[in-house]
C-alpha cells in the first residue's frame, strides 16, 4: 500500500468534549493535502489527534502501516512526523539554534549538525537569527523559525497548522514556494491547514473541507473551486 | 564569629532545600508542599543508619540522597502524575502534595514513635554535632553543606547548558506540549527532576542534625521558609536558591544577632519572621525573584 | 442518652459550626473566585488572639475585679478569668456585651489580615498566590508563640466564659451560637449565589483575563473577597476561643485550621454549600471518633493521633483521583430560566 497516513472513522475531542465525528482521510507518499474549514471546525484537533494530544474516542490513525492510537505522544515524531503547531510553536527562552537542536531531539546526536545545515539551506530566512532568543523575534520571523524547527526531525510526513498566519503576502508566497520546493525535491508528504487557500491551490493534490467536525467534501483543488456553493458558504471565496 | 559560621552553614542548607522546590516547580509546574517531609526523611535516614550501623552521618550522605530521591520519585509517580495526566490545575496539584505531606507526616511520626518505644532511641530530638570533624579550624558541616550545594548547582547548570538532556529540560520548562511533539518524554524528564530534587533535600536533611536540633516536624516547620527561598531566589534560574539561601540564611542568623545587639535580645525568637518579611517584599517589589532581577539587569 | 454521648454530640455540634463557617469562607474564596487560600489559619488565629486578649480586659473593666491583678495580666490570668466568670454567671447582659465587642474586634482583625495578606498577593497567578498565603499563614503563630503579652506565649491563656450565665446549658448555648454563625455565613453565600455579583465572581474564577477585559477590576474584587473571607475566619476564630475559654498559639496549627478545612471542602466539593456541609460533617465526626477511641488503640507502638493524618491524606488522594470536583458538584446558575431563554431565542429567530 502506498498510503502513508490513513485516518478511519476517527472520533476525537478533549475529555468530555466531542470535536471530530467519523473523519476519514488519506495521504499517500509525496502528496500534499489541504484541510480547510471555518474556525473551530476541528482542524487543529485533527492534527492533534495524530499526536495523541487530543483524545481518540474511536476509529484509527494508521501511519505507514502501524496503528498510532496506542502510541505515546513523544514517540510519534520518531516515526517521521514533524508538526508545526498553530500556537506555542517555538521555545521563547531558547535561542533559535537551540530551538533547531531541540527539533532534532529524536535524531542521533551525530546527525544534528548535518541536518541543521540541510534545513538552513531550505529555509534561508532563518540564518540571520540563529543566535537570537526566539522570544524576541517578530511573529513572522518566529513562524519561519517554527517551520524550520518542524523540519529538523527528517519527517516523512509534515503537519503544518496555518504556516502563513501572521505573515506578509510576500512572506506567505515565500512559504508557499518553500512548500512546493519541499514537495518536489524531497517527496515529503504534507497535511496543511491553511486559511489562505489561494496561494496553495497549485501546490496541493487534494483538499478536505471540515465543517463542525465532519468532512463534507474531499477531492482535488479544482473540484473544490468549481463548487461555488461550498466555496462561498464555508470559505468566503467566490 | 560563631554566628557568622552558623549563618554560612544554614544558608547552604536552605539553598539545598530550596533547590529542590525550584527544580520541581520549574520543570513540572508544581509547588511541592511535601518537600519539607522529604527533608525530614533525610534526617531520619541519618539517625537510623548512625544508630544501627555506626559510622559518621557523613558516611550515609549517598544513602540519604538515594532514599529521598526514591521517595520523591514515588511521590511524583504515584501521587502527582496520575492526577496531572487528567489535566488537573496547578492548585489541585498543590492539594495533592498537601495530601501526600499529611501521609508522610503520619509515617514519619509513627516511625519516630516506633524507634523510641521499641528501640529506646531518642528519636524525637537529636543532634549529631559530636560526630563532626574539623577542617581548617571550622566544623565539617560548613564544608560539607557548601560542597554539596555548589556541586549540585554547578553540575546541574553544566548539564542544562551543555547537554541534550539539559536542552530538553529547559524546553520542557517553557513549552511542555511542544517538547512532547519534538520527542521529549515528559514523564521521565519530570521523574528525573523530582528524584534529583528529593536527593538534594535528602542531603540537606542528612546534614541538618550535624548542627541543628532535629525532630519529626523539622522539615514541616521549615516549608514556609523553603518557599520563601524558592520564590525570593526566583524560579527562572537554578542559582536562585543558592543566592536566596545566602541572603535569607544570613538575615535569619547573622542579621538577628546584629539586631539583638542594638535592640536587645527580645528580637531573637522572631528570626523566623524574617523569611516571611522577605517574601512579602519580594512579591511586592521583585516578583521575578533575585535571579530574575539579576538576569534582567544583564539584559 | 447517656451524659457522655450528650457531651460528645454537643462538642461535635460546636466544632461543626466553627468549621462550617470557616469552610464556607474557603468556598467563597475558592469556589467563587478561584483564590486558593492556604492561609486560612492566619485570619482564624487573628480572631482567636482577639478572643484571647480582649474579653478578659473588657471583663475587668465591666465587672469588679481586684485592680492590682492587672499588673501582670498573664501571670494572674487564671485568677482574673475566674473572678470575671463569677460575675458573668449572673449577668447575661454583660456577657453578651463582651461577646459582641469581641466579635466586632475579631471581624475587624480578620478583615485587616485578609487585606494585609491579600494586598501584595492578589495580582499573582493561582499557585504563587496559594504558596504565599501558605507562608504568611505562619506569621501569627510565630508572633504568638514568642511574644507573651498577646496570649501568654506557647502555653496560652484562659479567658472568661461569656456563656457562664447559661449554667448547665452552657455548652449547648455556645454550640448553638457557633452554628448560628455558620448559618449566617451560609445565608450570605446563598444570597450572593443568585445575584449578578455571584456570576461576576465565577467569571473571574473561570477567566480572569476575560473578566478584566469586560471592565471588572479583578484585583479589587479579589481583594474584597479576601477581606470578606478574612472577616468570617476572624469571627470563627473568636467564637472558637470563647467556646473553649482558652487559647494557645501552639494549638492553632496549620494542620487543624488550614489543611483540615481544605480536606473537608475538597472532599465535599467547593461548588456548593451542601457539598461543604457534607464534607465538614463527615470529617468532624471521624476526627471526634478517632479521638474518643484513642485509648482502645493504645496497644499500638505509636500515638494513634497519626492515624488521623494518614486517613485524611489517603481520603484526599482518593477523592482527587476519582472525583476531583468533590462529592457534590456545581450547578450552573443562569440569569434566566431555561424556559425564558428558549422564549428569547425563539423570538430572535422569528
Ligand atoms: N484543549 C481543548 N479543550 C477543550 N476544547 C477544545 C480544546 N481545544 C479546542 N477545543 C474546542 O474544539 C473545537 C475545535 O477546535 P480546533 O482548535 O480544532 O479548531 P480549528 O478548526 O483549528 O479552528 P481555527 O481555525 O480557529 O484554528 C473548538 O470548538 C474548540 O473550542
Ligand atoms: Mg486551529
């Protein structure tokens, strides 16, 4: 099977709060998948449940053939999953370099330096900040750093939760460019949550529309764009 | 002169006790009220070992470290972690440590009663000053306490700054969830911190009776002072307790001596108020504590 | 009912009243605003010291006592107290005057202590505040134990019995008065519960930032709550002293007057008065039983009193593990009833 990630009939939430209802999702190797939907629809929860940061009530999350719902949170990244979180995605009191090193926590010690060079060559805007304390960076700068950090673990699958939030149009375009690059060069699979769909339409292979915890549409970006009704009601795009 | 040395000794012991509180609060966000009882256990390890096995209490420092590290680890694993895993608030966790402290008070007192009733040891009041050695004209306890505190603080600092483990510990203190996402095992890192904190408390407890009178409530009665050390030192930096221990120890012993020579001996019993006053002033004027203040000044 | 059981129940009732008042004050602070007051003992001790200091002096002033005794109030303490007692036997009016003035002063002392400990602390976050309050709680014990003029140092003092006039019913009267205090606090909390004030307090507990962005002065409100809580604790402390007709700083421990109330409130549930009542009653009963049957356990090679600590700790851990919100949980309180809300919502959609 070519499926890197397969989510089946997932019901998840936090404690007694049920957020996701019977969610199904696939991501094959080298594919970029977009998850879109209104605020509070459960997009972040979906990514969190892959890391068991949300509680899984039923259903399964299968990564590369292994069931993940019994796995401990801190072991997930060791299976090749990088996660750029929507909030709290850098350690503010650590320097950028230390943040990057921390991102490579599960790699063998000897590989960290090498990996850091690779990542820095991919995410060049981060280079000038290496010695800065992450907490002193601007929002956009921090987002760049966070992206670089999430790449440090040599992921096979990268989860990006609103990677362009707070970025200027130029920086957003840079990120889109970077994502495209990653996809073409490294055959990295990606799950991307993105409000600003336009910049990603030519990058992603597949879209899922999540509304109130349910997937109400899945298909290619072209199909989604054709469905004017969905576009207008849920995404505010005509 | 005597009170100067006393103050120096007392400072180091306070620093050792505060070290654990600060460490636990920093890495796991819990104020451990049961820390005082862990200190007491260190004293009772010393009492038991010296009574039944002879040798000087110094000989049993490693034992006290291990026993108390174990006790503290068990407190974390059996008491705190299950409740924390359910997402309890920091207040609820504080209540948990209070509950554990009540249980430990009972166990310690039962043990002391038992030692007294069955083995006729003077377990309710003991002092080991007679076992002490002298080095360079000073009591051994002075050197031992400072050596323990300095070794702990410096080695912990080195680990924090120069190793992967240290990086993970710092990361954990800042953004626990992010640290997990990056593969840090929060539970074992927290356990490590609790054990180390307990070990430090054990050293303090084992050394305490070398100079000061010990009883089943010794740690319990000092917990407020320990909190003062921890908060006054600031929880951002691990040298906070050392600094705060020095200031408070001197204020409490040397300062009160000085004061009594001006005002009269009537003030001596009130030396225990000094940590509270310092705590009050800290909260008012220096909420980030001494080390936070020093850190801020340097940029 | 045999005399022994009668005394047992009356004493139970007296302690119950005191603890219920104290615990309701904790509930006011914790359950409504999230202030984890681990320094209850402070204001309680304040009230108890007032109860130990004031009545005997008021008594000397109001009834006839050999004035030369006043030279050393502490040394002559027992003589003065019994002389005052003698006259109070026949004059309930004087006794009640002493009681009232003492309560006023104790309430004021409690308010002051609430203010003093709350002022630097209310701006702090949850557990920092809790820890500072725990530390401040020790202050009065240190003073009382070392400064004899307050209440005679660690051994304490005896005070005149303001309930002496009730004769054989003395214990009953005092117990009922303690329960009346608890009832008063209960009614006060009840009235807050249903008022907009109650909802504001809960808003502050659940989300201080949001509440302050809505224009509520969070620090101010918290301080008010701490002062109110302090008054209640102070009153409870004074009533307790007047009930036992004595006060000793060494008996006013952190365990008895901070941790025990916490155990009771956490056990019963800080979300409702009923929960607090159940928690209070259960633990008072258990404590009294352990003390009563202490002698039956004298074969143990240790003091059975420690079993009480063990029990409290274990119960607390169990409750926190399996029922963290306590036996009785909080009900949401709405400004409008369900039906009214449905009606309003229905209109909107028309
Ligand atoms: N830790 C939590 N505990 C309880 N409920 C939560 C928690 N996190 C999120 N929720 C709730 O779960 C629902 C889904 O939240 P989620 O963060 O997944 O939304 P989202 O689609 O990522 O929204 P956004 O576009 O705003 O980021 C929301 O109603 C939210 O209030
Ligand atoms: Mg989100």
